[in-house]
């Protein structure tokens, strides 16, 4: 849970919503085929439900008032991986600042695999 405080009061955002927001932004990036499960729990959820969840492959941690975001992806074979990662980092940082207004300390992107389209 993320808590945002301002002069009007406190807003609480669930980690699942926030991870879903990041997951949707990453899924729309060019060259990303899918988001890989980052924890065994996410892998089991995917196996039991038969489909991926919006928060799959995304982990959010808070350090003070800043965020650390871990993203696990599968990319298209033959595409420049560093360009894809830079694009993801920029889009996620922008989406988080627009949606929540929190600063992102670090975004870690892990390429867990490559696949043909």
C-alpha cells in the first residue's frame, strides 16, 4: 500500500493497482512481447487462472517517499534491447509522475527472455 499525504488528507493506493498501472504501460511499449512472472506466487496465479494478471512481473518498493520499481519482461528477438529498456524506463517514470505524483528513485528492468513474434 502506498500512502500519499497532502494538505487535503491521505490517499491510499493499493500495490496491486499501482503494479497494474505499470504493467499496462510496459505492455504497450514497442518490442515487449510479454511480462514474465517475477515471483513464484505470480507464476502460480498465472498457472491456476490460465491468464496473466495485471500486476504480473512488477514489484513496487518504497524507500522513504520514493519508489523502486522492478519489471520482468520478454522482448521480441532481433530488437535493440537497450532501446526497449530506455523506452520502458521513460514511459514508466512519466506515467507514475502523472498518475500518482510520486518520485521514482530507480526502475530495474530485467529481460527474462526473447521470443519470436
